[in-house]
C-alpha cells in the first residue's frame, strides 16, 4: 500500500525524537503502535465484511440462476407433455378418419 523504506522510517524516527523529545518518545511510540494496531484491525474487519457480502451476493445470484433454470426446465417439460398430447390426439383423429373412410361390409 505505502512504499516506505528503511531510510524513510529512520528519518521519521529522528524527526520524532527531535520534536517529541527523548523522555516522551517511548510513550508516543506505544500510542502510535496502539493506533496502528487499531487501524489494522478495523481494515481487516472491513475487508472480512466486504468479502462476506460479496460471497453472499454471489450465492444469491447463483440461487436465482438455479431458480430460473428450474422454471425453464419445468416449462420445457410442460411443453413436451402438451406436444405428446397433441400428437396422440392427431393420431387418434387420423385413425378415426381412416375407420370412417373404409367401406362397410354386410355381415
């Protein structure tokens, strides 16, 4: 994230030593470390929450896609069933027509 090298850290330490003074520097370093730790904790928590929300959103989208696929599959099955019924009725009508067209013999 930040590209801070050893020389930059050394310069910040020297400036802090001059500004804060040698007697208050250890306490200031502890407070700074505490704040850095809290900031890292907040960032890690935020990252985890964002990752969790993204995962939840992906799961919602996947469930929605599966629901749509299930509905489409059901529609296809209903259409096939209706087509089979139509074919059956057409065959029955053709057979009935053929039976009516046959000459009747006296028995």
